[in-house]
């Protein structure tokens, strides 16, 4: 069946060969850089998006962080959003949130810029920065809601989306008249930040968790009441890989818990009967009540041929997480039996299962940390052998070669449907943005801050010098007044009155 042409593709005429009866069309895809996807997200996954959300709004989420921790997390969120904006356009809500977070970092460097203190921002500089930020934020949010052939008033659009009109007035004043005061601009920035939290970040986070809850409810009904997975049939493979497989293995995803220990272990604990390990090797499906889950896995694999790969890697990740806990031996053995089942030849195996086996084998490692003749070590060694055997196989569907050498780009169905970023075929690489480099630290570059003790000492010295100069001016004023009194004496030794001295001082505008 011919593949439907994407609207993002452009068709160009290829050079016509002599023996070709008709010219062939060469498809040039604008998104080849992104694995053939018509659209992509600039963040690696929703877990990364939620991490940035938590770093930007720790107070609203009641995370209980110190001021230093909040500042460090804000810088980490700014680094992530800078990477997003470098990849492609981001939603306007993220763009303006980055502006507000960036400008808030300058509040801590308010002071008079003097030699050796060039990193500080003066009062006027902060007013200019805040004014530009407020103007861009209001314009970006309002312009995104423009509809129709004719542009509507900014105030009307702001009222429609819930932005207070006084912020629109501040935007107009900053753009067309004099700059508002710094406290007013800071209040406007805080109000816009709260608006973004209530109208974009928090609703989006709730929508992500609500989707996980819907998928978890559908899986529970399928397992308990044998209801069909009609609600999951419309999901794409990316959603399936990031929600369904973790719920089966871990019981939670995107900070939303569906079960305390995964749907697989729920079948064991729900019966309230100890597992008969004497029958576990041959009858583990019946002993652990896993038959309904096997039907779910087979149904998912029938609808999405890549599900077994995602499921296998999710099992390997969970085994690596809990195998060091002696109290989790039953769970480790059960998950390993699931891995052996998926790695064994079965009729609905997907074409990318060997790739998943390689990644799972890498996660499992080559040697067991707990040497000995325990049941756990025995099962772990068995699953390593099975994964190594599966990883050595190659499916013909992924390794076919044409007789004639291809001279055009072709779209490969097995390419990883992932956005830009560090990501394996079946999940993200464990990562943590380290701010240990001096180039990324808070006290680096143009944001260099003095140490707290040195900073206080320099400010105190500056204040001392300032008040000393003021005392010198007052002393000079008194000396001038005394000199006027002395020079005002006439030849008859008549002194000028005090009122006349005051009048003369006002006349010559002595300060």
C-alpha cells in the first residue's frame, strides 16, 4: 500500500535516467532531522517538561526548598528552556515564562555599578529590563489569541484570556510614555508569572496526569472485568510506550500513581496468598495470577508491533531498580519470568525486539552484584543468556537489501520516533543536568557575584566613603558662611546681620 504523503513534504523532480520510462518523484522531507516525524516536541519527554515545571514553581508546588535551592533549580530550568528554544519554536507560554524567570535573576544584583562591580544592575537598568519583559509577555500572550481578519484591541483580548487590564496599561505606558516605577513593574511580572502558572503550566500538568489516570482505569477494567481496550486503541505508540508499559511494571508515570507497586505485582498481593515457589518455575502464570495480564500484553502487541520492545526494556529497568532489595525477591523473579516470556519466540514478536534485547542486556549488566546460588541470581543469569541470544538475531524486515543500489532517500518505518535529544529506541538515557561547570554556575560570566562577606564589606566601605563626602560638603558650607560673615564687616566695624547673611546665601544659591 502506498504511503500517504505528508503535508510537510515537498515533491521535486528527480533527474530522468535514459532507461526510465517516466520521471520518478524524489520526496524531500523537512523533518528528516527528526526521524521522519511531521511534528516533534522540543522537550525530550513529559518527564523533562515536568522537571522544568517543578524547578520554575517550587513555592506554588510546596516543595519546601531553601532560597539557594530555588535559585539553583531556576537556573537549571533556564538551561533546559534555552535548549528547547535552540531546537525549534516553543509555545508562547514557555517563551514568556523563560523571559520572566530570566529577569527575576537580576533582582539579586541590584546596586550601583562601580569599578569592580560591573555585574550589578542599576535601578534604571532593571526598569528597562522589566519594561521590555512585560511588553513582550503581554504582546506574545495577546497576539496568540488574535482571531479573524481584523486585529482586535489589546485590552479586549487581555480581558478574554484573563490578564488584568492594569497590566495592559503598564505595557502601554512602558511602550509609549515614561517607564513605570520598578515596584510596579515587579508586581506586573509576578502577576504574569502567576497567570502562566494557573493558565498553562498547572492545567498542562493536570492533563498529563489525567491521561495517565484514564489509561490506568482502562487497564484495570481490562484485567479485572475483561473489558476491551477500546479507549487505548486510539493511542499512538509513543503514548503507549510512555504510559502503558510503566503502569504495568511500576504502577506510576508522570508523578501520578495508579497502583502502589505496578499492575503485575497487584495481581499477586490482591489475592493475599503467599506465592508457592515450588510451583513457580512451571506454573508462574497461575500461581501469581498473571493470566489476565498476559491477555493484555498480547492484545497490546497485536495493535502495536513495537510494544514488546518497550515492555521488555521497562521490565529490565525495574529489575535493576529493585534487585538489590532482598525483600523484593518475589518481584524480581516474577519480572524476570516476564522477560523470559517476551524474549522467547512467540508469533506476535515485533521487528525491533532484538534492539530492545540489546538495551535490556546493557541495563542488566554482565555480572550479578549478589554472587551465590540464590534464586534471584539464578533467574538473572538465565535472563542474561536469553537476552544475549535474542540480541544476536536479526530480523529480515530490518535487514533487507535491494538488488539495485538506491539513489534516493526513503522513509524507514523502524526509525526511532523521538524528538531531538539523547534518547535510545526504547526510552531516554538517564540524565541530570550538572551545574558544576563554572560556566554554568550562578557566580559565572556576567552574573558574577561577590562572596557574601566580601560583598558586605565592599558595600559598607562605599557607604562610609559616601557619608564622609557628605560631611565634607557640610563643613565646606559652614566655612563659606563664616567667610561671608567675616568679609561683610565694614570699615566702621559694623557686622552684617544674620538675616542679611541668609539672604546672600540664598541669592548665590549655596547648598
